[in-house]
């Protein structure tokens, strides 16, 4: 099973994220868990989430970048699902060697993510928070899939990027 | 008014964070907003939070580091309180030049935050997410106050660090 953990509070307003989700939602074996829709009061069920993770052979974290990292709901998922004794620490092997693909969309363009740009840093400077969370749990960190400036993409460009994400997932799952 | 935005889901279990909060809670002019206790369902009131921010001349973000950044509740506070047109964007000046002090506690020790350590990076590698959030809103980023390995501090060490935080706040507010 390929587990897509999807975090967007208003997916209907998301052209870019919506296109990505549509492109991968019907890959054979995919299970999508849209956290904001499943848990409107942030009352994440850690056991159900852990069961889904245990059954997964590939984990995809799909979300827009909000304030340089995950939306709060996905952070809450990290906080309550990835606990000591299960996700990490002595004898914890639930996630060991599972590959994890971080698939994100940003509003900023390439220039924004430069020292002179609005965000003052390359995008990679913001990645360690999520990357090290994943690695600390023993997962295998794949090269992230990042779509910058989604709103500026033409429909064709967006279709190409979405197809690229689908290929990445199909290849990884093969 | 000195606004302390405090985010800890179980403050009674936090020796280090508790000592810091106790040391600064009675500084004249301090208002503490403990987000997990105010908003148990994550139903943050953005207007009330913005009003508190507008009245503040110093903002302190006080929390433990969970998964290399803020607990989810403080991330949710960023997501819903710091919106375009108020916190940033054309004509938005609500937070302009307000100083902001990031005051955090970590479980790891200095060695953990090295390339060979458990966290694979110096602590500073994880700071840009919060720092750039604060800076993007036009606030003044003060040198962070970081207590590593709180559980390994003696009572005396902890009292010293707490007193240091109090001094930082008093000096900044003077």
C-alpha cells in the first residue's frame, strides 16, 4: 500500500495541490488520508494512523508549504503519531527503511527563495525540520518533489508536473 | 505589554519550561497566553490573538522543541493569526518592528545537535522556519534563548537559566 498523507485545510481552493492529488489518487494501491477533512477538530486517531503507516511500503507527505514548513495539522500528526517506542527509540522498528517522499507546493517563485528574495533563504534551508523528523524515525528520505509558484504554472506545465509526481510514485512502488 | 505566547500540551510535566514560565510570569506587564490550555480543540480565536499582538511591545514565543520546531498548536497559531493584509503584504504594519524573542527548550544535548549526533545538524539549522516566519511579518528577531538538555540541568543551573531569561525580557522591555 502507498500511503498519501495529505494536509490542506481548503483543498477545493488549491489548483496546484488538487492537480497533484488527482494525478496520484488512482495509482494502484494508493490510500489517501486527508487529515484536515478526517480530523476537523485536530482529534487525530494515533492508532489508526500508525496502522496505516505499518501497512505502507511508501509514505508520501503531500501538502502546501505554510510558513516555511507543514500546515499545523501535519505537525500535529508528527507530534501525536510519531511517538517514542513505536517510531523511534529502543526496539522501535515500525518505520525502519520505509521510503518517504515529501511532495510540496509553494507560493513563492525561485527568486523568492534566495538571499535577496522575500524568503531570504534557498528553499532547502527550510527542509531540515521535516527531513530530520523522517530520518529520525529511520525512514528513507527520497529526493523531495517541490512545485514552486504553482499559481504561475500554465495548465500544461501543471499537468506535466503532476505526471512527474505520478511517475516518481509508480517507480518507487514498482 | 509583554506578550508571552506559551505552547506546551502538558505543562505540568515540564520541569524546564515550567521553571522558565514561573521566572517570567510575574515580570511587570507580562501577559501569558497558554495556547493548548486556552484552545483545547485548536479553535484559536484569531481576532483575540491579533488584539493581544497589537497591544504588545515585545513578543516572546515560549515552547519546547517538538520534532525540530514548534508544537503543532503554535504552528496553527502562525497559520491562522498571521494572515495577509494584517501580518504581511501591502499596507500591513501590525507587527512592524516589534521585537520577538524565541525562547525554547530541547531534549537533546549539544552533541546531539552535531553532524555526528542524533539530530544530524546544529540546532541553528532548524531555526529558519520560525525565524523567517517572524521576519516575514516585519518583526525584529532577537537572539534566541535556547536551553538544551533541560532534564540534565541541576536545580541551580535551571534557576540560573530562568533568571537569565527574565533579565533578557526585563532589559528588552526597559
